C-alpha cells in the first residue's frame, strides 16, 4: 500500500525549500514565505490542505533510474548561495584524498 500525504505536507515542504533558496539574499521573500507557512498551518485540516493523495515508493535502484537522467539538468539557484560558502572553505584545505560517498554528482571533487 502506498503512503498518502496531504496537500499541506507538500506545500509546507515547498515553502521550506523556497525559504532556503531566498535565505541570505531576500529577507522580504523569506518573511512572505513564513507568512504563507502560518496560513497553511492554520488551515491544515481543512480542504484543500487536508486533501490527500497516494505517493509511490521506489527502491534505491528504481528511484535512481527515474531521477538520474535529469539530476543535473535543472537549474538550482541554491547552488549559487551554497558555493559562496563552500568554495572558500575548500580552497583553504590542502590537496589530498577525500571520500565522496553518495554526495550527489561530486561537483566539488576534482
């Protein structure tokens, strides 16, 4: 049996991701998203927020096969924010070996 999730669950997750993308660059946008989260939470158990749908589960191989073809093809503006922090940290480290275990496409490895 497939698990079922409310529309509110999905919307709250998307609002959280939106805050991550805006954080550090757009305080007004962050505040607007936080206000939307409060509105969703206030109406959590009312339609349409309470409406639920089944979500298929995939094992690791099936999930990877479904996602791998498009993994790096979508633009992700969070990379720009992240790289401003990560690049200086990596540049300060000496060259050497590193273990990159299931860390995406290894865009920081060279």
